[in-house]
C-alpha cells in the first residue's frame, strides 16, 4: 500500500485514495445486498405456495419439494449475508490502515503546539471507531433501506389497502426515528464533551501530581474530577433513557403494525378480496420493509 502524503493539502486526496484502494469491497457488498434482499422474498412466497397450493391440492410431494428449495435458498442467503458483513469489516480495516499514518503524524504535529489547558481529542481512537462503524450492522441496514419501497410495492400487489396501511405505518415509524435522533443527539454530544473534559482534567492532574500532593490540593482536585464524572454519567443516562424509550416504542409499534396487517388482511379475506396465504406473506413483507428503518 503506497504511503500517504503528510501535508494539509493532501487530506482530501488521502481519504479518496484510502476509499478507492478498497472500493471493490463496496461493489461486492452492493451486489450481495441485491441477492440477499431478493432472497428475503423466500418466506412470503413460501407462505403463498403453502396456503394457496399445498393445502388446496393436498400434495405431500409438492410440500417436500418446496421445503427443500426453501432450505437451500435460506442457506444461500445466510452465506451471502455473512460474506457482505465480512467484506464491510475488511473495508473498514483497510481504510483505517490507510489513514493511520496520516492521523498519527497529525496528532504528533498538533501536540507540539497544543494548548495544555485545552481538552485533547483522541483522533487515533476516532479512526478505530470509524473502522467499528463499518463493521457494525448499521452500514448493512443502510444497504437494505433502498429495498423497503420494493417490499411496499409487493404488498400493494396483494391489495392496495394493505399497501397504504404499510405506508402509513412506515411513515409513523420513520417519524419516531427522526424524533429520537433529534432529541438524543444533543444530549449524547453534551455527555461526550463532559466525559472528554473529565479525561483531560485527569490527564493534566497526573502531569502535575507532584505539585498537587505537595500543596495538599488532592481533595479539591478529586472533588472537581468527581463532579465532571457525575455530570457526564448523568447526561449519558438521560440520553440512554430517552433513546431506549424511543427504541422500545418503535419496536412495539412495528409488532403492532404487523398484527394490524394480519387483522385487516383477515377482514379482506372474509370479504373475498384476498387469499389466506397473502395475509401471512403481507405481514412478513411489512416486517422486512420496516426492519432497516427501525
């Protein structure tokens, strides 16, 4: 891997080079995501065949053949899903490796002229967090979100009323997600800043430990450090409580929406506008469409 330029002007180019060096991983992940999401239709289609063909014809041979086919398709989906997760993890690792030298050089250069009273950021840890982000399920959910409209369209094929019910529920769930992000982002940022301030204060106190101990300042220093830590912990708990509340609400609403889809589907079956298999298939498709959003 070629060395990166160590100049402020080369920052943007360095990031582009780091990305382009492993761009083929992203292309492969995109391709695997297409097939993974297509294979997500296996369950709904299987339900349709069971209710509308197998139970109607009473054919055991058809049931066995469909079950073997479904087993093979789910095994393929698991393999592709595992592969795209590993590829994203390797993309993150190679990206971090490509920028590590640049980040380390920048940290060393800044430490020479840094204000000792100014809280220091840990850019090396930021690079590690970036690698962890690419390894997390969040990035794969971003790859799956573009497929949600396709699943909603499939629900519309079963019955337009079911499709509009799914769209309305998805809009409510998306609204809850946006409110959650908006309300917790500021509190989480405040907690992180206070935690960084406490860490910086601890580091400066350690450097001045001889003066602090010789002048009997330890109780006051300890009291001030504890106040920083308690404030950071309190802010963090408030952010977690708020985010956890929204997450529980979103999860419960998604499950309720699937039950509502079943109930409304059953009503349409009673009116002769829908088949029994379409009820289960629509509920599964709705859950799959809403999962990345949640």
